[in-house]
């Protein structure tokens, strides 16, 4: 399932762009040395990395739509990447296990946060496939798209201008996407309609939700 | 989970009691020859058996409370049993596999249908345990109690009069009792409150119910 | 996952259109009487029904792409539907259980087969959602789109002309969409690359595929 | 499943009652602000809280019956509550996730520890439902009742006197209640009968128990 | 897991050898046309096939050791094969799905029944691997070896004489080999030690066995 | 599944033998006081223990064959044991839960590391059973055999000389042996054949592997 978030405010976007402006970008193959398809630049600067991580992590963990949709357990530090004309990132599924200093995490959910305007570049859409169908995303600055890490997806070639995004990976407390989405749907309906129900029925619905969570949460 | 049903009407009870009055009862060990704990009589008469089966099967499969609670796949032909003074059926769990002429079924759910009045006998309660807790049931004629076959249960000794019940076993389309009960709860709440919801939310709830069923039904 | 099929040849399309031309169409609410969102016409004619079923079933069960993708266990008889100007079918998930004369089936996969040209009508796209993202499909005559029954989807309002499609539901031998898709992917790669591998490695790959199938097929 | 424990000795009960006597009780809604059904008092005093937690945790984790039955992974700090005349706690299932300072736990098992005598109050039984059946518990001081958190349960209205209990929640190493109970049963039988078996058969039984644990423990 | 059976008596072996003597053997590639590793002869004669199937099926379904070990649901008609000098059947896992006239079955368990004496040929052992370890089997006439279909196994090259065996595949009511073996172990211990136990403990053990079967049998 | 490893080099073996030569060995019942079948000596010396643990842990965690086969999560500190003439360790399955100072682990995989030459003792083979079949292992110094902890296995009686091994237990990130082995097989085939594949197919294979890992890793 996909969800679009209004994640960062204008100041947060500005802060991240300043970090990027002052940081050092290197070839993205630094973290995937054998890749034949990764063709981008990524921010490589310990201090910049910590500061951008803090901003994005705070934004995600205080975004109630994200919390309700993703059941996040651990969020990997986000990474800022650039695609300049001619650069792309070919079709791939994200790795199942992301090594982090604090120990490896499982990437259940991937998240792309757009940092510049879609008008600033041509091409460069995030294309996510579902078998033979596919969807293209180019967001406004500060918006984010959240999608399952298991999908085959790509960043199409930028033909003009520069595309700047941050990307991150989330280990969810609910591993299976179907189960995660069912919990989300039951919770949403209960939140939207709970106050209109007879108390006895709301109690039953809530108990059933709790029991699904007991069954499925890690 | 337990459910009490108003299953048979006065005529159906009367018909079954007449079948019993005209049929032959034999030692219940006939179907469990090595049992040390089964001490009752059961109806053993092909014609009586067919007729009683038809009545009870029709009653169960047209009882909407039963259908919604049990998700029945196959119902074994019910058996009429008698306990006379001194008779009991010691603590046991029902067998997992019940051989039937049409092939074996799995007994997920057990059902006792009371055929005479609790005033007609002393003792003879159906006692179902849950670990160290237990519940006792003595129903009115035509009422039934439905309970999970995995529980340890017994028929306490009859000390006076005669107890007549029919018993049967149900293979459910939802094997696991926790899952079966969750589907029942979500369905009940949707049925009771669906019309009060905004149509969009009801659609989401219904889709989530369907998707749980898709995941769990055999 | 989605798959587009070239399912019917020109003659098969023609045969189905003739059946439709000679058959009787009735309000689609006939099979969903309480629906607030179903607003279409469906073919209601026993003889037409049998003949169209046979054509579509033969086409599906001899289409190797379909067989490899869907692992079909049972295919429901397809139904021909019409949407005329003003008609739509609002957002819904397909029912989990489809009653058929031979017994109920579980709808894991839904299939829409296009019977007339997209130029013959305006609007009327099949829109399938994935959370907040969605995809639109309008196929050429004889083509089909296969998609998971759990998705929320709709037929958008036809604004001009007439849309004619057949729809059906498939119970798969692999219930879970993630598992079904993984089997499909491993099988595809083995089929495409098996001959290039050392025989010993191909044997290992094949044994692993068989063992996944043993684990997951119903 | 239910289990009754002789948990605390006279001195431990006395110590807890003294803590309660010297501590401050506040409205129970402090921890469930939106509850319409919680109507009790709970001890709210950091020092009292720590001391009572230590006593109860020690008692639970050294009680072999509890350890064998619950397979406890984490025990939440217990909370002392009071129900005075007119107070009750309406029917509810316990929340799936209990936030604790050290991180959230999943409540698989709920535990009520009785701190005063059933003679000291009228009403106030713990009533636990199983579908349409239910059981009532009022224990002696120091005794405890352990039951699955998924059940709908309530504290009935106290009509006279004061009811004092401690309650806690346990995350088990065996999440599913059916599996947890099966491990308990196999372990109990092996413990009770193992010495009477031929060594070869005991070894096989023990290996099978270990292998169930390997399959099911988190 | 592996089990050796004393399956056929002298007369049954003799009957099968006579069928083979009068039947027609063809290249084994007839049923695996693309195989690069199958190099044997198999009996191809409808009448012979029916008669041999009946003998072997009767023998398997009345062999209590087999029934208790394999929990057979469906047994494929056995096939008689010959390996003559120079023939082998290279390393492979058995196919997950075996097409039969009555519909496909899943091969969970494979079974080789030896029809001539190990002295009558050199080489020709059945070698079953478990990762880097392996075991070799050459049985006496009428004996059988039962092993999991998922293993990689081979028939080593016959260097002298002729090897005659029957092979078959079994779909089990308990798909997973670990679960099937656990049920077998618990059942064996209960059968061997049940009579020495106190009745109450035996009842608990039996209830636990039934509940495992309820959970795991298809 | 079984795997043999060339684990330690000559210097590592020598270092461990020196530790053993200078350490104190005690009756193996010290860690299984009630065992009727454990009859060996084990190194009991804190300092020796730490040093030997470090050597063996380093060797395991830098052995790529081990890492790829076992998906190790936690490796218990290895233990050096001696069997002298007359000593054996009767048939048993390893305990499911191994208590360690840092908390208990689940033993999914057992590992025996041979420290002296098979010529230095008679008898003393590690015999691992699979139902009625079994395999015997006696390795060269520094070699190791890795096998599932659920198997019944024994150390046969030493009749002459002295057998010195180290043993350890591994909690795997993939609990189920069938799933662990499937991941291993897919990974091996992808590693061995990936470079020969078209890039598009390799990407699909890799995505499928990642998705199996996402589904199965703890």
C-alpha cells in the first residue's frame, strides 16, 4: 500500500537543503559497490548526516498519519541523494536487511522525502511497479511517499536540472503488508466511526482490534 | 467461546423424543470400546438415526446465530444419548478426527442439544473446564450449547431421573478458535452498526472483513 | 500484482458479443440486492451463460501466462456486464466467498476481460487503488487484466457509449498474494535462465522451487 | 485458560497493605483518560510503586506454578487499585500494548492479586466472559487469578466495603494461548509421569517437547 | 525422517514380479521427457499397472507402522522400475505436484519398495542426501524405505545385474515434516506408556495430542 | 541439514589444546545434574573458558560458509569436552533453551568441532539419527560438523584413547530448518549463477530472495 505524507514544513526543508548545500556528495556506489544500476550521488559527511537524521526522524515519529500507517519499530537514518542529468537508479527491490551501527534492521517499508520542487528537474520520477502495472511519483518539497520495500521500483533518468530527495527504510512492528494494512483499516474505521456506535459495540470492536494486534505485532 | 442457542421448537423436540421412545439404546462403549470413562446409553437404530439426523441438521443449518458463530463446513449426524442414575461421562477432550461414512471430519466445535427438562433429572450437568475454572450447563428442551471441542469437559453423574440430549461435532471453515471468534466479532459489529456509518467507512470495514476471511477460511 | 493478458482471439470476442447481442440484460443488483454502489447491467440467460462460460474458461485454462501467474484452482463462470451512460460501480473489494452451484469458492484473484474497444465509450475505466495510489485500465477487445480481489477498485462512470466486459473470480492454489508472486518470480527466472546454468545448480534451484510449492500450495 | 495461584504469604500481603495505607490513591482515569467505564482508584506514589512492584515481581518470578503456566517474558510493574461502594470497571479487553518506561510490552496474560478478604466487601467480583458464558472470581488475600488478556472481563460494582487488589500484565514467550497451554500440558504430563516411563520413551517425549518449544517460543 | 517397513509378504512380492515379467517396460523418459538425469525403464501396461497398484495400495493402507508414520491422505499408484547395468537416476528432488487421473496430489513423502534381492545387482543403491551428509539404502524383497520428498536423492548406477523396485508418492494429512514427526512421536510415546500412567494424566496427554492434530491436520 | 566446515587452522587447534592441557576438567553432569545419559568430562575454568570462547567465536563468525548456511544470530560460548574409555553421551535432543549469562538463547543448530585426530581414539563417533536412519561423524582436527539441534543424537562409547571436541549451540535468524535451507539454496544458486544471467532476470531473482528473507528472518 502507498501513502503520501505532508511530512516537513518549510523550515525543515530549508534546513535540510542547507545541510546538503554545505555537505559533500559522493558516488552512490560507495554503499553498493557491485551495483550495476545505481547511478546517483549521496551525502557523505558525518556531521551533516547526524543533523539531517535528527530532523527527519523527528518529523516521521511525530507524524500521526505515518505512525498509524507504518507501525514503525525502527527508522533507519535517512540519506540525502542527488540525481543530476543522466543519472538514474535502475529497477530494484530494496535489500531485506539494512546494516546500521546499532545492528541490522529489516526494511519493510521504504520512504522517499522530496526536497526540491518537481519543476526544478525533468525526468527523475520514482516509478513503483506492481507486476505489469506501475505508478509514478514526483512530490512537492517536504512531501513524502511511503511504499512497500518488496516492490520493484526505480528512479527514472533525470534529463534536466537536479533532483534532491532523502530516503529511508522502516522496520515495522507488523511485518506482513496485508496484516499491517488490515490493522490500519480497522483502526481508521474505529477512529472515524467509534463515537457514533453504541458503547457495547464499540467495546467489542476495540477488543477485536486489540486481539488482532496481539496476534500480529512483533 | 461459548454460545447458547434456542435451536429446536416444541414440535421438533417432540419428534425427537418420539424417535427415542421407539428406538433401541445400547451401551455407549459401542463407539469407544476402550473407554474407561464413558458410561451412558446411545440410540442405535439406523432408521431412527437418519430421521433424527435430518431434523437436527436442518435446525442447525437454518439457525442464523449458529451459522454466524460457527462458520460450519460439515456437521456430523447427531447422536441421542441417555444418562440414567449412576451414569456419567468422565473428563475428556473430544477426538480431533470423527470418522463418518462420507469420510473423516475434524471436530472443531462440539454441540449439546438438550431434549428434556432440567427438572427431570438431578446431576447430569455438562461441565466444561478452562484450566482450573469451569462452567456448568443444563438447558431447557430444544436449547443447545456450543463450545470448543478442545476443552476438557464431562457429564456429571446423574443421581436421579434421566437426562436426554443429542450431541454433534462441527468442522468449521475457520479452524482456529481465536480467528473464528474475531471474524464473528467484526461481523457482528458491522451488522449492528454498519447502517449508522458513512458509506465510505462501511466499505472500508467490509473490505477489511472480506480480507480477513480470505486469509483465514479453509 | 497485476498482469495483462492477450486472452481472446478475434473469433472468440465475436462469439461473445453475439451471445450478448442475443441475450437479456437485467439490473446488476439482482446478484447484490442491498448494494448502494452497483449500477450496471448483467447478462441473465441460462443458455447464453453456459456458452460464454465455456469460451472464457477454455481461454483462461489454456493461457500459459495466466496459469503460471494465477495458479488457478477454480475459475468461476464469467459474467458479461454492460455500463451505459451514467452507470458506474462504486469503490469496493470483491466478496471473499462467491457462491456457485458446485459449492462456494474463495475469490483470490479478479479478472476483467474487455469485449469492446476503448474508443466505443468515454469514462468507464477500471480503477484499482493501492492505498492512496491508483491505476486505471481500459483494454483492447480480448485483452484482460488480472488483479488481487482484496484491492479496493471501481468502474468509473461511463459518460458516453457503452462498455462491455466479462468478469470472473479465481480461487488460487496459492492463497497469499506475496507467496503466489514469489513462486511466479522464481519459476520465471528458472524458465528463462535454467538452460544457461550448470546442471547441478539448476537441480538445486528446481528442488528449492518444488519445496516452496510443497510448503505453500493448497 | 485460567489458573489460580497461592502467590503471596501473610507477610507479603501485610507489606503491600501497609504501602497502600500510606500511599496516595487517585482516580483510575489518570491512565485511561477517555475511558467511559473505568471507575476505580489506583495507587499513585512513585516510592510505593517501586516497593510494591518489587514484592510482586519477586513473588511471581519465584512461583514455579506461574512460571510453568505463563512462560513469562516480561512482567509489568503491578498496580494497586481500590473499588469503593458504587465503583466498578465495565466490560473490556485489556489493551494489546502496555507502555512501560523500558519500552512497550504485549499483554498476553492478565493477573489479579487479591489483597483483602472477600468478606470485607460485597459485589466486586472479577467476571470473565467466554462468549455467552462467564465465571466469577473473588479470592483470599494473597491468592491470584491468571487469565488471558484477550477475554472481555469486568469488575462488578462494589456495593459495600472496599475491594483491594493488585493487577499486572504479562508478555509471554509463547504468544498464542492454545500453544502456550499445549506446552504446559505436555510439560505437566512429562513431569508427573516421566519417572515411570522407560528411559528410551522419556527421551523421545522430552525431545518432542523441546522441539515444540523450539517451534513456538519467541 | 526415514522409516523402513516390512511391507510385502513373499506372495505379494512374487505376484508383482510376475506382473513385471509379463509386462512391457519402456524408457523412463516417457513421464519426464526433458530429463537429463533419468535413465531407467518403467512398466508401461494398463492392466499390469492396475493390478500392481491394487496390491501395493492394499499393503500400504493396512500397514499400521506406515499409517502412524505417514498420516497418508492419498497414495499415488505405484510404478515398477528397472535399472540395468549402466542405468542410474541422477540427483533430484521429487516434483511437488504429481498429476493423477483423479486430480493432482502433493508429494510429501516418497516410498521405494524393493522387489528383488540386493545380491542380484551391484551398485543401484538409493542415496538420500541431507546437505553434505548422505545415506544409502538397499533393501530385501518386500521391504520399503519411506523418506521426505523434499530431499535430494539419486539411484546410483547399476554396474551388474538388474534392480527392480516400485516407487510411489504420498500426500500426507500433515504437510510439514517437522509437525508430522512430532505427532508421530507423541502418539508413539502415548501408545507405549499410556497404560502405565494415572488415568487423569493420560487424559491430559490424549487431549493435548488431539489438539495438536486439530491444529495441524489438513 | 548437515554441513562440514574446515573451521580452525593448525595454530587455533594448537591453542585450544594447550588451554585444555592446562585447564581443569570436571564431570559433565555439573551442567545436567539429573542426566542419566551424559557421561563425559568438560572444561571448567573461567579463564580457559573465555579464551577458548573467543577463538571459536572468531572462527565461526568469520567463516563465510557457516554464515551463509546458519544465518547465526547468537552463538553460545563453546565448551571443550573429553570422552575417555568407557565414556559416552546417550541418545538425546539438545535442549530448546540454553541459559547464558546474557540471557537465554534458543538452540536451533548444534556444532561439534573436532580437536584431536580420529586416530587417537576408538569409538566416540557422533551419531545423528533421522528416524531409523543414522549417520556417523569423526572429523579431522579443526573440522566441524553443523547439524539441527532437534535431531536425536549421541556420542558413542569411546573404547580406547581420548576424544576431545568443542561443542556449541547457535540461535539462527531463521528458526525453521526447511526455511533456512531454502534461503541457503536460493542464495547459493544466485551466487554461483548470477553473473551468467541477464541483468533483468538477476534483479528479479534477487528481489525474490530479499522478499523471502523479509518474510522469514527474525
